C-alpha cells in the first residue's frame, strides 16, 4: 500500500498533559510507521516537540473535556483535509505493539472489551428517547469503546459533525448521556455500521497509564 497521510489526534488539558510524551513516544515507534503520520494535540499548554501540530482548547470539568472532543476536532476541518485518515486516541494510553494497515478504513471502531458476547439488551445503550444518543431496541448489536476511533477524512469528519450536533441537541434539552461521548459514538455506529470493526486486541496493544480518573481531559 502506498503511504497515506494520517493524523493521530489526542486531547489533554490540566494534569493530563503529563501523558503526552509517553503517547507520542509509543506512537512514533508503533503507529502506522510505514505511513506519513502527524501527531496532533488539543491542549491548554505546549505539547512535547514530537507533536507536529497543536490547537488550544480550554480545560473543562468532567465530562465536558471529553464530550466536546468531536466539536473541537471538527472545528479544524480545514486543516484536517490535509490528511487521508484521522484517528482519535485517549491520551492516557500508549501503543505497545505495531498498528498497521488493518485500521485503514472509512469508519473504524474497536469493540469494548467489557461488553463482548453480551446480548444487545444487556449493553449500556442510551434508551431515553429524547436523547440523540438513544438506540432503539433491535438496532444496536455491539458496544464500542470510545478511546480509539477514526477513519477516512471523507467519512470520519462528517461523523464528528453529526455526533456533535446530537450532543448539542441533548444540551439544549438538559440531557446528559450516561457514557457521554462514548454513548453518542455508539449511537452513530448503530445507525452507520463501521467499515472496520476491530476486536479489543487493538486496545490490548495499548496500555492505560495509572490515573486517578479515566477522563483524558480532566484533572
């Protein structure tokens, strides 16, 4: 396969900036090393020099630092058009094995390790009909992790716009999805099946660093 232009984006504000260096080091070693990858940080400070680009975002209280990730990413649509693929990764993770062409697809999602082989009715989908994250019974068959996702620029960036529109709709109605941005990601996938549905082994190739809070933007 020819080299592809790829953006790997992460979000880190507050004390979570301390994880940027380790994520960058592991990505440089393992993430699509045969392609042209640029590391992009959305942060409230200066990222390590390994990052090719960064955008300033505010430090927000939980859960808004993760809930607004789709909005902040889509706001940079003009710059993102320089890439063929865009991926989003939680900052408190690192790659520990090679990630290659198996992740290059239109919409790429990773099955959640904690919800494998469960009946759809047992999955933690939003059932509140007023929420944009609602998944009606019979539609969602799998539950996907929010910590790593992405796809081609022509498919993933419109997905970010659609998801953010739903999040804003919920805000106007005073609704908060139980699992925040992950709930909205799953609602999108229930209506738009991913081109590549990866097993949790992908997340097994990464390891979360010790944190006091699983929110990659809070602190």
